[in-house]
């Protein structure tokens, strides 16, 4: 039994070919740490951004298909982590608009996102509110029919270059998770500024400063004071796909290492002749397969409309296991290569830097463990 059906396998082969032929050359031409607009336009042209949202290619996008998102991310990650990140950031930033925006807001932004001409960002984290997302403080003060946003966001996707941000702001003081509202905020809004941040892996991430940025009533995503749910529902969809990104990177690390050990000569044979090497690779391949299965399992729970607790738990398990396993796999692949993997420009040197962040963003491993533990204890009463 294969894990994927024939149609899915054909889709994966198609995406891999598109990524290698059309995306990789544009990644090479891009500037590290900056939004690569030609790359996004190509993803739009080849329908990959459209695929982020599932459904049929001819219908307007309306819902996400988690498994398709995972297959996209895993496959593109196997070709280029930068291209994968560009695709994922676009999806994360725009999904709350698609999911919870007014029809006019959806019409205004989603066609451009799907074309790759409108760049999206997801703005939840603040300098004083990371894992404890409900502690966010960016203020939304009433201003007539609308609001004015004042405060700061940090580690924001595609900032400060995005055309549209999903911004989570505090509309009710002292209400924790129940006083947060999500807004669609145009990147060109007056009073919005920001800067790029230089990270270990070269992705477009930045800081945003809101100085009385005006938003209208129609820019609210979902209900006022219910924005925390909008954030969490988005993360339920994207967390398994972060696991898929990690699986894609780990798979490329393992592939290049298998090629290496069967050809590298040492002690009168190849590295593959060493039992310690074979056993190590057997363990890595098993971890990788387990990670893939958990990712697909979580995505299928989402797509089949499983109960929310199951979606949340399996998403957390998939992200936790896959990102931790991928880090370990890439690290061990570096070890099996020796010093050549440390040289700048080696695929493993690149993956070693890229694989680190997914254990932190979209909920650190510790957050995922807390979510899983909470689900385990739910409904159990003291004896
Ligand atoms: N789907 C829908 N609603 C959800 C939800 C989900 N997955 N998770 C929580 N909610 C709702 C809850 O139901 C609750 O509302 P009710 O009290 O009306 O039921 C509300 O949101 C608050 O939820 P909760 O009590 O779980 O809030 P916490 O402050 O305890 O949240 C975690 C804790 C750790 C889950 C949350 O802060 C989190 O995910 N942190 C990580 C943030 C993150 O991923 N940041 C990275 C951003 S992207 S780079």
C-alpha cells in the first residue's frame, strides 16, 4: 500500500518538475531575506498559489485542503526551501482573509494573492507576546466606525514589504484571548512602517510599527473580539504543513546522504559497508517515514472535518514530531558527510540553517506539547 494514491503521486511529480524547472532559477536570482516577487508571480502563473486553497482550478478559491497544502510544501521543500517558504508565507498571511473576511475584502485581496501580485503577511507575534499569543498588546482604539492600530509586531512574514497583512490587535483590554480582533491591513496604510530582520536562514521576515493606522469596519476578519479563534484556526491548518516542510527538507538531506555513503570510500570499502552507517540511516529513514505519516494523518483529519480537538491535537503532534525529527536527521546527515557539509553553499549547510526555525515558529515545540497535553487531560476528572 502506498501512502498516496495515483492522482496524488502524479500531482507530486508535476509540482516537483515545476519547482525544479521554473522556481529554482528564480530563487537563485533573488536577493536573500527579501520578498522575491518574480518567484511569487511564477508560482501564480503555474497555479501553485491557487493550489494553496484547494478546490477546482476554475472556481474561486474558498477553502483550504490540508493534504494538498502538505504535498505542495513537502515537494517544493525538496527542491528549494526558499521557494517553499515564499509559498507558505503567502498562504499563512492570506488564509484568515479567505476564511473570515467580508466578501469585498476577499475580492479585494485574494485574486492578487493567487496571482502572486499581492504579497501577504501574518502578524500575530509581538516583542512581549510570542508563545503566549493571547498576551498581545497592539491596540485597536475605536475611531468612528473604524479603529486605529497602535503598537508593534515582530518576526512577521514578508514584512515590511507585504501588500496585505492579517493583523491581530487588542480590542478589549484585560480580556486575554477573548479581546483580540483580526484585521486586514494594507501594507501601504498611512502610519505603518517597518524593517527587515536578518535571520539564520535567509527568509523575508521583519518588524512592523503601527502609528495610529486606520482600519475600517469592513477590514475586520470574523467577529470583533473573536480574532484569537481566527489565528488558531489558521494555525490548525498550517501546523501540519510546517511538518511537511520539515519532511521535505529531511528527505533531501537523506537522499544526498544515501548517495554519499554508497560512493565515499573509506577503510577499503564504501561508507555504506559500515554497519554503524547502515543502522544510522535505517533509523533516520524510519523517523522520516513516521513524520510523514503523522503529517498526512493530521492533514486528513482537517480535510475530513474531524472534531476540533482531533484537528488541533493531530496538527500539534505532526508539527512537533516532524520538525524535531527533521532537525535530528539533517544534523546526522551532516555528521555522515563530515566537513564538506559545513562548507558554505553545500545543500546540507543550507538545510542545517533552514531546519532550525520551524521548531520555533507557528508555535514552538513546547507550545505543541502543551496543546497535546491539554487535549490528553480533557474530560478526565480526579478519582
Ligand atoms: N480553533 C478554534 N478556536 C480555538 C482554538 C482552535 N484551534 N484554540 C483555541 N481556540 C479558542 C478557545 O476555544 C478559546 O475560546 P473559548 O474560551 O470561547 O472556548 C480561545 O480560543 C482561547 O483559547 P485558549 O484558552 O486555548 O488560549 P490560550 O491562551 O491558553 O492559548 C496556546 C494557548 C498555546 C494554544 C496559544 O497561545 C498558541 O497557540 N500560542 C502559540 C502562538 C503561535 O503559534 N505563534 C506563532 C505565530 S505564527 S509565526
